[in-house]
């Protein structure tokens, strides 16, 4: 059992992260937009979260409408502001995956990864929810 599934919805894909109540990551993934409801449903089945957190940006209401019919009444739905989440996701990615060298390059040279960061953005959204809970 985990506390949160956080989703960062976009036009083509949805970042998803499963977090504990302390913000520790249990799982991260990127789901195609067409498979978002089914993919999220699998995460809900596996982790039984108490909260489903959705970023308030692109397609968030539509995604929530798709997910609501399949959600247990025990799961609380929340929307979280997405402002600067992509930038924070980039920082988190470099911190966790690249260490000091990539952090240095990204900060001083402005280098960005070509890897999609939707899953890292979902982590950011989940942690924002926890900070404000």
C-alpha cells in the first residue's frame, strides 16, 4: 500500500509516480495518453493509494473524468498546480541520475536532457501535495 499516485497529464503522454506519505518513490513510469486510464488503473490495483494527485495543466480535467468511474470511493482526488514542475523535474533528474557533473552542466551551460521527464514531474507534483497537506 502506498499513499499517493501522482499524475502529470500531457497531450501525448502522462507521467506517473507512486509515492509513500514521506515522499519516497515506489515506482515511476510514463504512460501513453491513450493508455492513461488503464495504466493508472493498474497502478491503483497494485498500490491501493489513498490519494490520486493530478497536475492542473493540460488535459487534467479530462483525465480526471476518465479515471473517476473506475476509482474506489476510498481514494481522494486532488489537483496540484503544475507551475515550474518541468524545471523542477529537470533538476531532480540531474540530481538523482547524473550527480554533480550533470547538475553543473545543466546549471552553468543550460544543457537539457532529451529524455522525457513526465515521470519526474509527477514526483514533483506528488511531493507538492504532501508539502501542502
